[in-house]
């Protein structure tokens, strides 16, 4: 089921996959809040992305660029105004249209939404267990993987506490564990390192890199350019709902740092100190 875009603006040519079966293929994905019509400003404007299987893919942009809207539509959490999303392929079989066969598509994904709402009156261990059982996994396998994930996320001491009593960083980690328990082919993580301490962030990055080396694919959104440059092998830059550049990190940044390339693409840099000559200690 492909939702048709408004034909009033010429369509951009969809991206060509970087591999025979990309892990995630987004074509002309558009979201207009409210009633679409003349003058309406899309939150996502005909977004086209091809995410190679086995890649660590960063989606970067400043706040309000359209990252969360795009990932929410790509994972079946937010219905698009127009466009198509395909997930899977390769060892997972034929690609699946997320909105035509959402159940099959969601089986192939693990998702960490931004500002996720959890069943926070469950303990951390109960929450991860529930996530596995909800996906129809064997109870003994769920038990084994839950303990493995709790250990990997360094949450042993908090596993028996209710999630409502967790810090922001601990909540992020237990939500990530719940997203990973079924060993999905694709992980889509919206700001996964926000509020996570440096040690935990390093451990999570190691887990995710191990996952991609085993054939999994990770898509992360972030506005921290240095983190994406160090962590990802592919990147797409978004601003005002549009993709401005995409490819390997080296292709996108060229001879610049990723941060400088990003600022060049989106603009907005000002003489920040101008007019603040008074800002000095007495």
C-alpha cells in the first residue's frame, strides 16, 4: 500500500540502494500535520533514504529538522501523508512494505522512539521479559536473553526496581534492552545516547558495533555531530524536513569535519559573541 504524494511539485528521483537489498528503503516519505494544501509546510518533505544492510547509519539534524517524524513514519508509529517504506530483504526474505504489512515489518525491527512511554510500574526485568513474551518468544529464551541484556546494560542492581524510579539514562538503557531482545534485523534508535552517562554510552556503542558486525543494521538519530562521526559509517543530513546530503561519512563531510559540513549545508551560523561585549567578569 503506497500512499500517494501530491503531484503539485515534481518528485525527486528515489535513491538507488547501496546494496541489492537495503535494510531500509524510504521513498518520497512526506508528513503534513493538519490539512494538506497550498502553503502547508511538511514536517518531512519527500524524504528518500537507502540504508545498506549491516551499516551503522546516522540521521543528523538540528531540533525540528524532521528526524523524529521521519523515523516514526519509517517504523510504523506515525502514518505518513505520502510515500512508501520498505524494510528487510536479504536473509530476512523479500522486502516488506511497512504500511501494507506492518506486523511482518515490525517483527524485523527493534525501535527506541524519542520520549518513549514505558510500562513504568513494571520492574526493569519485567519490562524486558514482557517485551520478549509479547513477540511470542519462548519463555526460557526470554529469561536467558533478559539477564544477558541487563548485564550488558549494567543494570543488575536496578533490575528489580520499578522503571518509574529509574534515572533518565537508566530508562533509556532498559528501553533499548526491550528493543533488542528479539534480535531484530534492524534497530531504529531515536536519540539513544541522550541523558546516558559516558561509560554507559561507550558500552552501548560497543554492543551496537558488535551487532552490526554480525549483520544487523542500526539507524540512529542525533544532533551531536562528533558522536555520529566517530560512531557511524553512513550519514544523512536533514533540515526543514528534507535530506540535504547522504552517503558514507567520508563522502558527506569531504575535507571538513562533519560538524563544519553540517553547518555549511544548513546555514544559520552567526557571530555569536557580537553585541555581548559586556559579558566579562568584573
